[in-house]
């Protein structure tokens, strides 16, 4: 019993001691965690001593009165709001916090703004995983990366440290969590600006915007709440293959509204419309026949585009690029950005087309050859190609001349004569003809020598009777030689007057026959002959000379008499 009484007495003595201690130290638990107003009494190197109206003074670290790196602007006599944390020690000093006081004040203000769906001001000051930290007047908030802007932002540095509005998405005071959005503010502002802009938008308006996105066919420009399309053809008067050649994302631009559809709210923009049209008076500046220097801007399969001045281009068609290089891709003749001399061939201002010529500023090699090598002159060159119909001889770096197989030899057939030549062989030839318009030069090798059949050709005439030597027997006739230099042919139907005798096989190679010349092809050095015609002519002569069909004598009698008379004359 005595033991229990002793413990109870000890317990009361403990409680009385604690109460007396609290009363002596002046501790009032009702101030813990509250915000109080106090007056700065004095400053030390690290602290501000503040009188908050309690039994003892408190102290606050000077660094809490200003951001890091900034000198605190606090002095004795200033009234400040502080957060009571606890008593520091048994001497009764109070631990105060300026930062927590600001945070408590900020939370109260933020809760009111959150309930009223109002914007709050804050400053982005740091990076964390997944986003950024924002100072909302003392309360720290989280800004997710997806909520920074309407579009992805590569560099957030310009936004940091700058006071700007935010929208609170959610907040939990118990956990101390606040999530804010800058994007929501921008979208709301954008919607307001879009409505105002659409209402006052008209075609022809000049607006300032920022390049938002770039595609292959153009660029989207943010006009401040609404986007417009700037097509690649409307960026500049000069040729632009891709919008990125002239624009960059984020670049400020001044544009003009070309077309606007209020129903679809589609806006077509133009930049070149704000500049003078370089095609005005282009026909006077670039008359046909004039020469200019330009820069190759684009090369296609059908030609090359040459810029004569910014915004004015002409096309050099592939057929007008070179006198000699045919069926060659333009890229093998000119290169992009190359400076070239061109001649204006035609101008169509309505269609904005200028036809240019590259080869016209150079001398026609066929004209030059014709001036330097007259017909009949001798040239020398390398055989560059052999075809089934002749030889091509290089006459210069760019042009060739052709020797037809019929002009290779006077005696041999063309096919046989071509066997004596090979590619790369250097030969001499005579110029037979130069056709500048058709770009052809005809050469001859056999013409370097006199035609052995020239005298024979001069002596033979149509209707003459000549003695031939059979050189070949064919199914349709026989080939013959006249004077050993001229080639002739007697068709099957011309071999005899009687059809029964019109058989080529009754003739033998080397046999000599008399025939009448039907025609002379002096260019080909060939004769067409007939034995049948000769026989008919002899019959007519015999009748005229020795008798008449009306006298009653037969043709056999007349011929017999003619033969006998010829024999008699021979004996005499």
C-alpha cells in the first residue's frame, strides 16, 4: 500500500514539474504550426532576431528572406510573417521560418484559386524527372513536360526564371503536392485569339506569324491562335525544292492571306506576294536571241532549269543542251549551281516560261567543219564504230563522218570490203557531202583513187550491143562483166526470145555472150542487159535489109539469105 502511494505521489510530482517547466519557459502549444506577425529587432551574421509577442524572441535564417545568391533586403523594424516551428532549447528561444510562412500563405491563396478555377502566377526554376519545378509564391509545384507548351519545346531555358501564368490541375495539401499546367493557359489564350482573328480575317490581310511545322509541300504558320498553310510555291518567286531551304521552325515571318474559307476555316498564306513580281516586263528584259549568264538550279530527265535572276528561271531542254551529245542525261552535261551561258529562244510571259539554249552559244561543229573542209578534201581519222552499213570515222572530239560500205571499194562488194577494216584503225577518206541541217558528213575511201570503170562508163550507152563475160549463174538470171570493170545483170526473161531457151543453167561461168544495154546506173556502176532484146533487134534489121514479111518469104529464108551474104562478104 505504501508502495502504491509512493508511485502516485511520484507521478503527480512529475506532472507538476512538467507544468511548472512549461509555465517557466513560457511555452504555449497553441502557437506551434501557426503563422504569426513579428518585428525584426536586430540582425546577426546569419540570423534575424524577431519579436513575435511571446515570452522570448525567435530567430530566422537570413537566407530565407531572399532567393539563393541574392542579398536579403531585411532590416530592423521590418514587420514580417513567420511560421512557428518549435522552441529551440530550454532557454525559451523560438524556432521560426519565413519560408514556411510564405508557403502556408501561398497554399491558402492557391486553394482559393483552385476552387475558383483561376490562373496563378509562378516561376519555373528547376528540372526534375518528367518535368520541372515551379515556385508559386512560396509553394512548390510540379510542371509535367507535356504541359509546358502546346507543341514540344526543345529548349526550355528561355522560360525558366520568367514569371508567367499557370493553371492548377490538382493539389493535395496533406501531401504537399501541386500539379500545374502552362499548356492549358496557352490553349485558352489561343482559343480567344483564334476567335478574334477568324472574325476579322479577310483575304489580302498582312499578318505576322511563326513557322510552326514544315512539310514537303509547305509550312504551317501560327498566326496567333490559328494556323495557316504557306505552300512551297508561295514562299518565294524563285524555285524552292523544299520549304526547309527558306524557312526554319520557330522563325518569325510576315505573310499575306491569299485565300480564306470561313466554313472550313482553312487559310492559305503567301510570302512572295509581299514582294514585286520579277516576271513583270520579263519579255523586254530577255528578248529571243539575247545571251545571258545564269545558274543551274535544278536538273531533270528532260532538261535543266537556269536562274537568270531571283525568281526568273528558264528551261534548257535536253535537245538544246549540246550539238553532239544526243540521248545523254542533262546531269552529264551540267551540274547544279554551275554558272552557264545561255541564249533566249522563246518567252511566254503568260505561262511564265522561258526557253533557253545552251548549244546556241557555241559554234555548230558541222558548220565549222563545212567551212574548214570543202567537198572533195581529204581527212584522216580513227574508226570509232563499225555497223552493218558502214564505218564511222572520228573527225574531231565531237563529230563523226560515215563511210557507206558502197564507198569502200571500186571492185569489191561492200560486205567484202568491210572485212578489211577494224575499230581503232586510222584511215583517210574524201569528203563527199556535208549536210549541216541533218548533221551528217558523208565520206568515201574508194574516192581517194580514180574509178577504173570511169572510161568504160563514159563509152557505154543505153541500146549499145556489148560483149559480156558470165561471172555467176543464178536462178533468176546471170551476172556478167563488161570490159572486165562494169557489172551487169541479165534477168531470166531476157536470156532468150524463146521461152524454152530462157534457162540460166544453159550458160556457164566464163562464157562470152553479146547483149544489149537496157539501162545504165552510173552511180552504182551497174548495167541492165538483155539477150532477148538483141535477138529481136537483129531480126528487125534482117527483115529491113533482106526482105519483107509481105513478100511471102519466111523469116528463116530471110535469115538464111542474110547469113549466106555475110559469109560471102567475109570470103571477099
